[in-house]
C-alpha cells in the first residue's frame, strides 16, 4: 500500500508539548471561508471559457446527456537537504484539460494539452467515442447497470481561494533553502545528533470547471509541508534511531514556517533531548495496556481504519484492487457498532486549512460537512454523484477529485475527523485515569488488511504511564487490534484544547494510481486494554 502519511502535532498542557500551538477547532458547521486572495493571473489568462464552450458544445452535438470540462494548472516544488547541504530540488507544472461525458448510461473520458478550441472539441469527440465503446462492451456482456448522477444545484461563475497569507511560490528559493539549512544546522550542533534530513514540499493547484448544467467554478488552493529528521548513531555499538518534527502538513502558506502557528524553535530545541532519551530507553514489555494516543499518532489510525473504510466505492466493492475494499459494508449503514458511544466522526471538505478542503469538487458539487459515525454507529459514507444516486442518497457530499488533468475524477477522501468532547480533559487529565499504560506520540509505520479491519501501528515515541504519571520513554512498540475492538475500547476523549488537524500529502488510490492530500483532526483519546507488541521480539520470530 502506498505510504499515506507523515507526522502531525502533539498536544498536552506541559513542556512535553514542545510549546507548539495550533488554533482551536472551529464549530463543526463552520465553513472554511477563504481570506481575500486572488487567483493567479497566469491561470486566469488562459482561454478557460472558450475551451469549455467548444468542448461542451461538441459533446452536446454528439448526444452526451452530461458533459463536464476541467482545466488544471498544478505547480509542485520541493527542496531537500542532508546535513544542512542541498540534496535535491524539483519544480514542475502540470497543465492540461479533460472532458468527461455521460452517454446512454456510460462514462467516456479524454484529456488534452493543446489549448485551442479546435483541440477541446476534438477531445470531447474522443470522450464520446469512449463512452459509446464502453457502453457497447457493457451491454454485450449482459450488464444492465446505467450510470446516473445525483442532482446538484447549479453554481454559476463562482470563485474560491483557500486560506493562506503568503504564497510559498512568491518566496525566493534561496530563502527557503536558507531556512532549512539554518534549522538543520541547529539540530546538527546538538549532542548526539549524527545526521539531519530536511524537506519542504509546496503545491499550488488551480482548477477551472464547467458543465452542461451551467455550473462554472474557478479555484486556487495552496498547501505546504516541511519536516526535519534527526538521526543518532552510537559509534560504539552501531545502534541508531531517528525522530522527526511533528508539525503537520497544512493548507496554509509560507507563514506557517515563520509565524506563530507552530513553535518550530521549541520543537527543534527539544528534539535532540527526546532522541537521546529514546536511544537509551528500554524495550517495551509485550502485553495489554491502556493507551493515551496523541493526535500526532491517532490521525493516521483514523485515516486507515475509518477514512478509507467509509469510502462508499470501497464498501460496495467498486474499489478493490488498490488497497482493498471495506468491512463497513452498505447493508450495515445505521447499525454497525463501529466504536464506543463517545465516537463522533465527521467527513468535512470545508475545514479551514484542511488538505482536502475545497469550495467545489471535480463534479461541480459544493463541498460540505456531514456525520460518518455518530454515537459509535456508522451513519454515513463519502460519496460522489454516481455513488450517491446509485444508493439513494439525495445528493453527493462533494468527494470527487482528480489529481491531474490527465486523470478521471474518482471518489476521494474528505477531511475525516474525530470530534473532541466539548468539556473533555486535557491530555494530562487522560493520564490521570491510567495505572499501567503508554502515551504514544507521532506516526511511524503501520499495517492494515484489505478490509480495513485488522491492523497494527507504531509511533515515533512512547512513554510509560504509571499511576497517572509519565515514567520515561520505551521503544520497540506497536499496538494491535481490529477496527471495531479498538474504537470500542475508547473510554475518554480529550477536549478542544487537545485537538490538532494532522494529515498527509500522499494518500494513494485508483488505477492508474492517483495521489491526494487529506487532513484528519482529532483530540487526544484514551483506549483501554489494547494489545501491545514488542516489535523486536516479533522480528526475532
């Protein structure tokens, strides 16, 4: 399975937090209203409307019942350093357009890069030809299934821009490299740090969408991710270990690296101390433990065991070859006991600074927030328009996305988040109820089966909890459970002060493979009597 994530931020009320702070969670129904940011004039200078008009007109002439046109410009850049020296950079732009049509209940799709009305009309004709061919093959095979789309209001000539202050592409490359080098040097100067790797990834995504119903949208979103990883090597024994910063990837701009949204100075000062402690830490004793799991670890468990499992195409078996289907099948909607009564999980495409946040999806659907799990029971799925219509939902919740102009939109993950308890405790308050447990911070590796049911997760570090107090780090740990047993063991949920929006730049799905960015918010949470493995003992077996 494709690597789906990187670390996010830890939250407690003490210095163990590294002093880092993110804004409190907004109310569940608060939309991510963008600040006043203008769409890139280079994108607006493209012949967006004339290309769309040529493509949609041709699709109608050839009998398409529905057609949509999508033009994208996606710029991605990265900077990587090793031991404060440049180790690689990239800066690429994808530019092109796609036409998708629905003809006699069958999809057709084609894409192009020649930005002329004549080329757009020809690509539309190709999409119609594909629809005729695929429909004929399906009928010859005896299939009577027809694709239909759930209704969606028309959104005429609307613009949406994500919430950020400074576009990272407006910052000189030399300044970005210098920032990474300075932070790397700071870590290298600390005792016990042998090597440091640093990275910065930035994306600016522009999309123009138009369809035969009359919807027309223009959008721009910016996202950014940076981390630093320190490695310590014991020259006497050859033992080594590493630890990364916990700052999550975000739908923000360059201000995230230099402002107060994350306390980089505090984290960089603490990281070598934590790594040195980990190098000397004892190996965990396998057994049953109560776990307090930090948002910097729990977001990934949410992603794998809830996010993918509540994609309706997986639940119906339409998505199977890439990372499997889902145990949360459609016949269990409204009845599946997913977890404890404390479990309230939402799908959200509107959360401010969320990586999956957008104004309108790639089918022209206005994005929304909705319940997936309420009081521990499965009550919803992530939908695109075809899936919504197929299973009798009144409307899509805006989960269609394509990662490039050359790819067809598929059902992709929203920002799937565990809600905090309104009056819940801070993380130290969760420790207070634990006699023998572990506090797990940061994501590392994981394994989960093809139905999103049996899993194990590790973390960057873990602390023993003895009689309500932290008692130093342990290592070589992994927690193991089934999805329903794990979430059923959730005995307490932290308050809004513990909530962090973590996430990943690189969630994979579909064939040909597509990659999408997605956030997952959650508070700290307490889980009772969870099986913990010693990974060194397991490897020895």
